[in-house]
């Protein structure tokens, strides 16, 4: 199992929940800039319309619609478009995809290195590339490395709805300590979530999911709270706390060792059984540094402490460590689809 990274606004490892980089919303300055940009675009639209009327009145003969011409390009160029920043001149570039574009969709993509354990509980660390994708669709669909949340019920700053995630497999070849235990296959998890933000500085989210088809087929419940420490100019810093509870099947898949599995290790690992309970608690510090209009650098550091019932399994006690660390950063690029956003 490879742990995913955790950048600016509380990205989580693959076992843990995530929040979008848009978590705390725009600053007051960004709101004012957005209003000014909208007013500017309205003025441009009026100017273009006046120019079109003037040109049409200047013709003695009626305008003939060309069969293969470009008359359609004279339409209002300020309709739904992709926005790349205040200096964007690509108006109408994505006009053909208007029917696919909601009133407003936020997209952030990025990649960066992460130095992390090669499985949860390991003391062997490695560098991995960690691509990131965040999508916020009309305050309804939130997609990130922790899966997709669907806010079917939402009011004020409260959201509630179903959540889905595809959890990556853990191969016994990931580390010699896992040899003989067999693979834990890819798991499709389905459940529900509840989330809220308050005082413009705090966010809380809880998710309960159950594995369907192959993989661990167990239950995991994640809860976490995030606090925005400060935001000054292009820099913001947040800190997060997290706790996870797992069910019997989840515990058996990742921490228990059956007598048959112990036999396949030729005595290297003793049989061990664990039950449902709190798996770990952790915390993180995350920075979000804006670079130019739409680029950002997101360094982060994370720590997790594994509780006794799971830290005592031989794959952690004998070959791993209950103290888990991860550090890394991402380079992110943000896009805004639709509306009259800056």
C-alpha cells in the first residue's frame, strides 16, 4: 500500500480523508477582484454589441449568412469559458464544450514528490511521485485523492451525502515484511459523509465507508478537523488533526495474521489476531503559497501514531514502526470553468 501525500489544505494519505484546496474559500480581496472582473466583462460585452450594431448599419446590403463562414464567431465572446487568470485572452476557446460546463467548476491539478513509508506501519521509507487532482462542481461534487463526495443535502456551510473511494491494493511484494501474507486487493468503498466549516477558519469532516467487492471488505470511519492558522498575502498555513476507527474485516485484512499466513512465512511472522477499534491518530502542518495568478507551491508534513492493538502486529512490531511520518510538496495549477470568474 502506498500512502498518498498531504498538501496545503489537508490532503490525506490514502487511508485518511481529504479537503479541497478551496476549503476556506476566497479572501475578501479575491471577492472584490471577482466583482470588478465581472463588471469589466459586462462592459466589454456591451462594447462588442455596440460595435456589431455599428458595422451592420454601415452595410448597404443585407448580411448574408455564409454556409461555411465564421459569422458565429461574432457572437458574444464573454459567454461561458475557461478562465486562466486576469490576463486571459482565450475568450470562447472552450465554447464548443459549453453544454458540459456548469455555472462554475474549480479544477486543480498538480504533482510532487513525497517521502513516506512503503506500507502503513513500515519503517522503510521511499520517495514516490504523487499526482493530485481536485474538482469542485457547483458545491455539489467534491473530488480529490480521498474519493468523491456528493453533497445531496447542503445549507449554509453544512453538507451531507454519499461518498465513494477506490482504495489501492497492498501487494505482499511491497516490502519483505509482507511476504507470505498475500495481497489485499483494490477495494471499492461506499458510504456517507458530513462536513461543515465555521468562523472562516475551521472545518470538520467525518466519513464512514464500507468495502465492496474484493479487497478488505471492511469498514473504516475517519474524522478530522482542520484549522487555518493564518493567511497573509499569497501564503496560508493550516494544521489538521485526524483519527480513524476500523472494523473487524478491515483489521483482519491489514493487521491480523492467520495461522495459514504464519505458516507461509516459515515462522518469520507469528499468528496474530486483532479486532475493531481506533487504529491511529495524527496531525499535519500544511502551507499553501500562491505563485503568480493560478500556480501554487504546497509543502506539508504529517505524523501518525498507531494504537497498541495494531502496533503489536508482527509486521509493525518486528519489522515496522508505530510512528509514521511523511513529508513532501506539490506544484499545483488551478483552473476555473464557467461563469465570469477571474
